[in-house]
């Protein structure tokens, strides 16, 4: 996917004066304001109104297992800690991790210094989790896919992403933005786009508008029975060549008769099919 959240060139060179964090009195950290790192997709939220809107939407409560991906300079983290008392957070940037450790006691913040794409989420998700993140856009799609297998142990996910990605996630069949991401996520989660966030709410300002999305995993008992691998294969193949008819796009997996036997028109295109039709095709493939 495109890394639309890379900083706009003009603003990315400027040190983040407004983004300076309290450093617990450490003279070395205090003397050096953090410079946003493009490679970690660092666009820090600095609009308190947006922070409160996000935290209001999450409504964190004491005792809940809140996990934040990419706490950065703690714009969301401190508001979450205020409401929930404790947060676990995963941060890849060592400098930011050191500052976070200075700022918050271990009672309030459990910091996991790691790449959220590489950690074993089944370890983190030992208890039902509430996941939160103003996600680095360059990892957002792979991260959404990496979280699918632990959805059973997640209460909800509130993520800020590129608006264009959120629009694809929530798109309905027939729309131009409906695709693999929409089908794979809508199968597993109820998705609600909450609101857009303008570029100016971040420092440095990203190149594109952001949106906040709520993802609530569907109860396992409500999920249609289907082989997960077959489902993923059918969806990937169907949208791999989205301009082709299903008969052509799925030719290596199912023939026209098998597609028709799944109650799907072999002449149709993937973007017209609802999630349930992909389930039908996947069942046929796995049969
Ligand atoms: N939450 C902060 C805020 O809202 O201002 C920072 C958001 S910034 C867009 C993304 C954060 O994710 C940065 O702190 C960045 O260092 C961190 N990050 C980037 N890639 C990461 C990864 N693979 N694993 C964990 N954290 C990552």
C-alpha cells in the first residue's frame, strides 16, 4: 500500500518543538527534543480536541486490558492511563521508549519495546484486549491482517488510519473501493468509521486525511463455517484480477460450473459479491 502518511517534506525537517515530552528531569533527554522518524511513520497527534474525541469513543475503564500500538510521545497514552489506570504499549523506537519509561511508572505503563508486526500476538492476547493505535500507516494493512488470528481474544480495536484505508475497510459491494481488505475484515469484524481527522492535527502533518475506525470482532458463534485458508485464497484470487470475471479470475481454483453451483454468477466480477458469496465459493473450494 502507499505510505501516504509520510510526512509532508516541508514539515518533516522541522524539529517537533510542540511535541516535546516531559522527560522526568533527565538532562540528556530533556535537552534533545525528539525528531520524528519517517521510517517509523511518526506523525504525532497534537490536537487535544482530537485526543479527547478518540478517548471518549474508546471509553477506557479501570481493569480493562488496554494495549496501545505505537504510543509515540504519549498523546493518547496519557489520556488512556488517566481513564484506565494502566496501559500496555508496543513501541519500536528506542528513543521514544526511553522517554516513555522516564515519564510513566511501571505501574501505569507496561512498555513492550518491539515491532508490532513481529511480536507473537497470541502471547499478548492472553486476556481479552482492547487495542488502540494511531497506527504508522506504512504497517497498517499488514498489522490488520496480523491481528485477524487473535480476533477471538479481542474486545475491540480503535485505530487511526489513512482515510483512504478506512474507506476501503468499510466499503460496500459495488463500490470502487470494495476489495480484499473489505471482505477479509468485514467477515471477521463489525466495522464503524467514527470520524475524519485533518492533517493539521498532527506534527509533522501527514500528506493525507486520517480517519478513526472501530473494529468489533463478531462472536465466533455468528461466523459462517468456512475453512479460513480457502476463504483467504478465494478472496485473494478474485480481487487479484478484479477487472476479470470470476470465471477467469478463479480459473485456477474453481471452474464455471463450480462457481455457479455456489450460487454465484461466473460472469460477475469480485467487486459485486457480498461476503456471504465468498463464503459459498470457499466452501466449494474446500469441499
Ligand atoms: N500514538 C502517537 C500519537 O498518536 O501521537 C504516535 C503515533 S505515530 C503515527 C506511530 C507510532 O508507532 C510511533 O511512535 C512509531 O515509532 C510507532 N511505530 C512505528 N512502527 C512500529 C512498529 N512496527 N511497531 C511498534 N510501533 C511502531
